[in-house]
C-alpha cells in the first residue's frame, strides 16, 4: 500500500499534459495600428521591435500564458512628422512610456483554428481589458512544441481609453490593430 501511495505523485505527473513555450520571432512578425484620418483616409503605424512568448497545453487550450512587449520607441508611421507626433506626449509619450504590453491568460477556442484571447493591454501607463481575435495557421490542439506557430490577430481599441485624446476632430478614436506573428519553440 505504501508503494502505491508513494508512486501516486509520479503517476499524476505522467498524466499531466505537456506544456510548450514559444518565443515571438520579431524578425518575421508584424504589428500595425490603423486609424481613420480626417474622415476620408487612414494612417498606419508599425511597431518593428517586439518580444514575447506564449505557453500552451494542447489539451488545455483555455489556460495560456501570453506576454508581448512592443518597443513604442521603434514606432514608424511612414513619415518623420507623423512618427514624431505619435511618439510624442499627445499619443504614446515614449519618453515616459517606452513599451506597449499585452498579457493574456485565457483563451476560448471559437473553431479548430480560431480563438479569443482575453487579457490586459497597457499603453501610456494605462491598463485596459482587451480581447484579441486570433486565427492560427494550424490547430493549436495539434501543437508538438517542435514546429513554429503562425497566427494572425485582430482587435480594435479606443485610443481615448489610453489617454490619447489629442486631435479628436482629425484622428479617429478607434484603432484597428493587426498582428501577423511567427512563434518558434523555445
């Protein structure tokens, strides 16, 4: 009886599902933010410097660990003037808030390759709940921890909720965020 009881913790460990960690491949990932401009067009900013990771369990996809950090100082809006405005105090205020962060711990699968990730987005020192709509190239339930994971992410945020209230008549309040990410085992 003692032998059986002493083996019980080992059996529990063996039955636990594997957990796989993936690192964000910043060189092969893209993050952009698009906002309406003057009611007739739009402006797009890109964040080329990023890092992050995700930890998933293929048989327990609801419990994830996701952390992403964008270097807001690397923001590029396509022109020097637009880039300076966005990096300045009226928008990202990168001198005081050099990063934009997302942290997620819950994922709800909405299909074999689609999901919603609930988490917290922090920009300009303000944290707000945010939902990411994710499409995986391959079903995450089939992850083995040996191959890269590719995914697309879409969400829309209200910039005013993050203290970016300037130029309200010229710049739209809703920002469409698009992410094309490649994650590698590690």
